[in-house]
């Protein structure tokens, strides 16, 4: 998508140096992606302690092993 933006030259130059990109477009895309990633991480961190997850890894492992054994039996029958 083409967009016209009025971004100060110093800011773009600094961004290109930090990202190591020669292209202004690539440098801006990297900056936007990084900003979004950080915001998502901040949102997840803010949920810390607010969500309770009951995960019984031993039970899940037992179920996975059982499924693998059943699959192996099915394949042996063929």
C-alpha cells in the first residue's frame, strides 16, 4: 500500500542505521513490526496473574503416549 508520510529525515536516517537497512521502506516495516511485537508482549505481561491455567503435563504426556501406541498398533495391522 502506498502511503505518504511526513517523517523527519533525521529520524529515518537513525532508523536506517539501527536496522542496517538501506531501504527506507524496509527500515520502517521493521520498526512497525518491532513496535507491534513489543505491544503484544506488554499486553501478555499485563495479563500475568490474571489467567489461571490448569495444565497437568504428566496426564497430557500419558495421553500422547497412549495415542502413539494406538497409532502404532493400527499401522502394524495393515
